[in-house]
């Protein structure tokens, strides 16, 4: 952790007239994390910074700072696993003239179908199959864009590549390959803008926002989401489910960024906007290819519970999960359920809430269930590992099931 973070925390704490002990108490923490941050130690959790920022009355981003990079302790196994995809996304350049495309005319319908099929796999958390297909998909869409130099065909090729790049960006964000994900997400937005398709571009912005939130770039995530909402805001009459879903999805991304950046008022207003869009849609709207949307009342309600966890209000998460009708699976036949990914993330929030409220048994049940139904997704979730450690740190012995879950999360070396 950089000395600048230590200096920032110390400066804001003193400006409030608080001792380290007083700050820790008001944030619901022990004094240890505060001391470690101000001493420049590594390993501070983002939720700790959220809690401290709330007490100090500043944005979380005000505490953070870019210090010198830490030395890499272990080689990233994905550096080789993703080699082909990295080459496809960021090919080497020279001063030689680009070669003209050769071969038959690209089959845009086939490329669109490939992207759709892989998007279905992504939403069902089947990552291994996606990884094998993406390099060839990106190369094929690159060839299609090169083949057409103007007209409707080029616009269609750009949209096809934008959709493929959005899929790649989301996949790479999910497996925490953030720099490479940024290349894909940026390309997706640029292609859709060049094709003149604002809704596809806005969906790309949604993917970029998620990436920015995952990398603690909260100010930028909120800013670009809100700015894009202004561009694609649905008309009061005659708006389509695609338009409402895209706009509402951006509102959810902006709210997620605001909540994590200690801007609860802005987050609440944005959640209300998402709820309005969800009510207009009526039930879960599914459009996995064109606008990457599975959006509706259930999704909006689940995402709202994330804010309570960020605020440290685990009791409200548990209570609302039991009382709010929209969150009960019995209502999903009428309202439509969430995407697999959103449903799993909700269960993970619920596990965290259970352990924070003292119900470690219920928390472990949620983790075990997630490990069973979504093993590929589950092992990439750092918050699952944190929750697991909180469950087990006070136990002298672990069950076989616990050991299996811990091994899958990489907690046990």
C-alpha cells in the first residue's frame, strides 16, 4: 500500500479530530486495520476503505492513491492460457502496409450466431468453452471489418465486432484480467459508435462501468454511466424494452459506483431510476446479444441489496431477502428470474450477510450451494474467499465440505 494512502487517511482523520481508536470504533472496525493503513502496510480490503470513508465524510476515491507497483510474487498462469486471445485483441503493428483481406465474403450471420452462443455460455458461467472460441471469433470479426470499407455492410460488421468484443471484455473482467478487458471494452464502444448504434454502444459502456468498478475507478464509472444515460434516455411514450433495459442497466452500474464511493444519496437516486425502468419493463427482459440485458424488477431488487452490504447493514440484507416479495423465487414465474450470474452474486451477498449477522451455518450453506451450481464462476470471486475465511477463522476443525470449498477457492495452498 502506498505511503500516499497512509498520508491521506491520517490527514482526513486528524481533520475530523479523531484518534485511530475513535475512527475504528465509528467505522465498526478494530483499531488494527487503521494502524496498518497509516503505517503503509499492504492487504487492506476495499470494504475497509468504504467504512472509513463513510465516517470521514469523503469519497472512497479520495482515500485511494496510485503508489509504486508492487513486485509480482507469482507468475500469472493466465499469461499463457490467454496468449491466443491477447494476440487476437492486440496484434503487433509494423510500418508495412496492411494486407488486403482475401477469401470469401464474411458470413456475418454466422459470426452473430457464434457470439450469441458464447454469450449464452457466459451467462451460464461455462467459461472453459468460451475461452477456446474467443480468439477465432475476434479474428473473424476483424477480417469482416477489414473486408467491408463502407456502407451498410461495414456498419453491420462493426456492430458484429462490437458485440464480440463486449463478450470478451465481460469474460476477461470476470476472470480478473482487467487490463486486457479494458482493450476489449473500449474497442466495443468505439465500434458501435462508428456504426452509429447508440444502444449497442451504451451496452458497451455498461460493460466498461463494471470493469471500472471492479478496478476501484468509481468516479469514472459513475460519470460515464450517467452521461450515457442522458444520450439513450427512453421517451415517455413508445420506448422499447431494449431501451428501458439498457438505460436501467446503466443506472444500476452508476448506482454501484456511487455506493462504493460513499455517495449514498446519488446511489439511492440512481437505484430509484433503475426501479422505474424495471417497472416499465414489467418482467425480466432477455436480450443477451444485442444489448447484453437481462433486466427487470428482480434484477433491480437484487442489486439494491448490494448497497446495504457496502454500507455495512447486513441485517437489512437478511431481512429484505426474507420479506421482499420480488426476491422470493415463487414470484419469478410471473416476474421472470435474474440471470444466472446476477442470481449467484445475490446468493454471495446473502452469504456475506449471514456470516456478518452471526449465522455461519446459513452462510456456509450458500457458499456450498454456489460451489455446486456454478463452480467456474465461484472460484473467481474474491468475496467468496473472504466470506469463507470469516466463517472458518474461529473453528478449530473443518468439515470435509468446508475443506473442499476452501480448496476450490484457493484459500488452502
